[in-house]
């Protein structure tokens, strides 16, 4: 037996050596993305500081108008929305009066602009934004949320990042082009909904229907969505433009437990309330599956393996070995976790009506946001198995399926256009990677028009700034906003460059 130890050590040593060489090999193989367009192939046009003069004041003026969507049942803020239309018309007079632009008011308060390009044979594209904002809790703001204030390099107010900045940025770049006689070659639509924050059923839904009836087939759609993230993965210092290629679905399931009803002085051994409570308590220890590595986030991890610094590079480049570690990092942040799992939350629970009566029935509602990799039946099957009570009745209360996943391969034209535009602006290490949008956007009303539907907010955000969405003290740095305008300007110019026209006529 004594001579076995060295051979075990030798075997272990060679296995370890093999492992190390695979890890190193994989790390060396991990490479940056080269999109179908290299930045140099596209247009070199950019806006100067002088071109951008006054743009921050125009945005601040827009933020001063409280276009608040209060709730699904409340009427839209008509006066404020019309004031905002007026502000846009005054801020961008060339756009709103150009013979090349058809301006339509849809369902009273939404706007659809059709910009007629000089080369009508090219497929148009569609840019979306929305004009409404969510309510504020004014006491928690350090500055008035509707003061239109610019202070210490920041434009402050509700709507600064969600999402009046894209409405303004799109119109700024169009205004500049039309004013300087640089009329677009490729046609585009700009659709500005007025009720996105309450589902977009009055605004975006109507515009989507209208475009559908007209047979519009945009090459791609870009709506609000995930941002250009700065330092949000350990070891990754380059900017990562996370482009939402899909949206999670929505599923509310009502669970009903039944039992013997009667007087509380002689209760049955088991009650409906007790059974329901037991079942619900089993949901969280038995969650929906973690799907890390099977969705678009894999692309992000692979790319991080190409650009991360230090030991992180080995970790990302060797997902097969470090999956557990990477998964732990995802689970540390609830928003990251939500991108790799169907979420589960019990939101309503009801049972009983009188303190001395045992009710015969108790119900609860489980709200899920469904991963695009799962369907309704799979989610409900996990719930059922977790609750371990076949007598419970499950009923779907409300649902919308996850959106389809838009193309994002390296060879894809529209995705590559976004990636190459980011590289032009932020250098070769900047990336566009696909991501899962965990909230809903107006895009749901346009899914019939094209499969290239992207949710992307072209502003730079750090992880600690994500709380500004629907939160307090929403603001954007003037420079960040200027880059947002430049993104749309470059995207427009790039979309009609020779290379883009050849690939995407
Ligand atoms: Zn929004």
C-alpha cells in the first residue's frame, strides 16, 4: 500500500495540470466581440459641444411639466401633456414644421412622427419613448422634482432618466439634422406614448395598431430599457451597454384551499386557512429554478471573460468551472437574480370574515414574473410541486407571456449597429450585450411589427444609481445627457452609412 500515495499524488498533479491548462486556454480564447460592423466602417459624423448648446435647458424645461400618470383608473393628465407637446414644438421648431416630417396626434395625447427619408426604398426604423412620468414623494427630494433645475452639472427632476431624456435626445438630433440641411436618407418613426407607466393601452397600443394597419415593417425598434452600465461586474472596467432583447412575462395565480366551515369553538382538525398557510410557506424554500447559463446573460459572462481585469477574467472565462461562484454573485443583487429566475411573490391573502367562524375557503395570489426560458405550465408545475397539496385549486388570474428573444448574434445587423455605435463613442472595449428586461415597456404593443425589438436607455449608470428609477432625486449629469443625444445622432447617421445600407437595405 505504501507505494500508492506517490501515484495518487502524481495522478492528482497531472489532473490539476490538465485543469489549469484548460482554464488558461479558455481564458486566452475568450475574445472581445466584433460586431458585423466595425466602428470605422460607419459614419464618422458626431455632434460638437456647440451643436449641443441649450439642449440641457430644453430638457430641464420638459422636466418642469408634471405629466404624471397616477393610476390605471385615473384620467391622463391632459393639460400637462398638452403643455409638454407645446414645449416640444417650441424646443424643436424645425422638426415639427418640416415638410419632411408628418406629425400625428394619436388618441388625443400621444405623438407619432414620421420622418420621410430621401431614399424611400430603405426600410425605416422606429424609436420609442414616453412622455408620462410616475408620481413623486416630494418630501424625500432634495430639490423640487418639477423645478426644471440644472445644478452642479446635473439636470434634476422626475423623468430625467425615465425617460424624457430619450424623447428630447431623439428630437435634438433630428432638429440638428433638419436645421443643417442634413435630411435623413432612411425614414424613421418616432412614437411618443402618453401612458406607458400605466400599461400604454391608450397611447402605445393605439400607435402600434396604426402602424400595423399601415403595414409598417421597421428594421428594428429601440425603446427605453437597460442602460450602459459602469462597473457593475467585479473586474470589468469597460462600459457595458446592456440591450434588453426580451421582457419577462407576467403571471398571477390564485390558490384556493377549501375545508370544513363551522364554529370556532369546535374547530375541525384542519382548516382551509391552515392548509393554505402551510402550502404558501413551502413556496420560498422551494423556488423556481435558477437558469443561469441558459439565457442571454451567458453572452455577458463570456464577454466579461474577454475584458475583465486580474483573476476575474479566469472566473468569467471558465463558466464551466466557476458557475457556482458566478451564480452567487448574481444572487447577491435582487435585480440580477431576477434576470436568471422566474420570480415568486405572494401578494394577496384572504380568508375568513368573522372572528368566531372557521371559514370554509381561503385564497391567495402568487405573482410571478416569468423568465423567457419558461412557460406558464412549467411555472405552475413548480408551484404545485412546492406546495405539496393536491387538493389546492389553482387558477390563472392574469397573464402575459414573456416576449420573444430578439436576435443578438455577432452577425446581426441592427444589434451590431448598436454595438458599433457604442464602440465609436466609448472605445473598443465598450460592449453591447443582450440582457433580460425585468420590467415591462411599451414595446409589448409593437411586437407584431418586427423581431428586432431592443430595450435600451443609452445613458451611463453605476449600480448605485439604479434606485433613481421611479425613486427619489432623479437626475442626469449634463455630460451624460449630451452623450445620450450623441448616441441617437450617431445611430441615425450610422443606419444610413454605406456599410449599413449594404447589409440592411
Ligand atoms: Zn419608462
